[in-house]
């Protein structure tokens, strides 16, 4: 099977796919452009929904010194792990923004939040918190740029790691016949299902579960043939 990965893969995932006999093309479909942040007055509770936001926040000495030791809430296991590697304690991690928003409304209604994010983001958190009149400050740290191209090559599968990558792909392509999509999480699959029903979603948003999903499809459709 020939796979298109819509971002540069980790060495571990790349090697394990190649060992499986799968050929790979890696072509990142999005690029992150940092945005200068001038408002450095942050609330006591912080929300992160992406690894990009975590890296940009902690790469900035001005931001980093002002967010140490606060209360952290995040979306995604990798975002949580990255925050912990930065020495921060995460009070709550959920799989998606919808679940986090409902958790905060239910359990932290009297808190004030700073939300570190990109310009292109899902709306659940700010919509639900605003509806409940919870104090929320938005801090946009980056812009997401589509870097898609028209792919003439045929792929047995396409790996998607974010809703933005899905939208970028379809900005210049239609869904190829006989191609199966692989999504790392529910937010990504929600966007892909607008274009095709021919996809699988990892049971948990991790590389190991994504690899399991790919292996299951590969074994069923290629090895047995």
C-alpha cells in the first residue's frame, strides 16, 4: 500500500510503517506562522488545544515567565504530555474541545481563563464559555497556512492529523477513488466525513492507535490478497 502522510511523521511511526512494507510520501499540507503577542496579562487558568500553541508559548521568554505554575487545561494526550515536559501540571485533559468546554462550564464556572490558540480553531470553547458568561481571554499565537497542491499520484491511503490538513487537501483535490482515509482523532474525522465515508478513525488520538488502524486495514485489504 502506498500512503500519503499530510505532515512530516515521527521517526518511530515512519520506521514502523516502512517495516510493514508500506511505502510513504510525506507532504505537509499546513504551515504555522507565529503571531506576535502583545497582551501579556494572563488569567490564572490556561487552556491549550494544540501542541503548536504550547511550543510557541514556551518558546517566548515573555510569555513563559507569566504562565508558570498556573492551572492548565488541555485537549489531547500529546498536548498534555508536552505541557508536562515543560514542567506544568495539567488538571484536566479531554479528547476534544467540545468535551473540555462542557467540563469547564460544569466544574470551573467561577474561574477566569486565557485560551492560547491559533486564528483557525474550533469554536466550542469560546462559544460555550461566553454563553455561560465565564471570563475568557483569547490569545492567538499563530496562523495556519494551507500548503496543498494537486496530487496526480494515486494513494491507497491518506493520513490526516488535523481538520486544517483535511481542508487544505480538499482546497486543491477531490477524494480519489479506491483511497482510504486514516484520521488520528474525532475532530479530524468530522471534517473528512463531509467529503467521503471511506475512512477509519483511531480509537484514541495517538500514533500507536493510528498505526493499529492502518495495520488492520492493510492486513484486510492487501496482505490477504
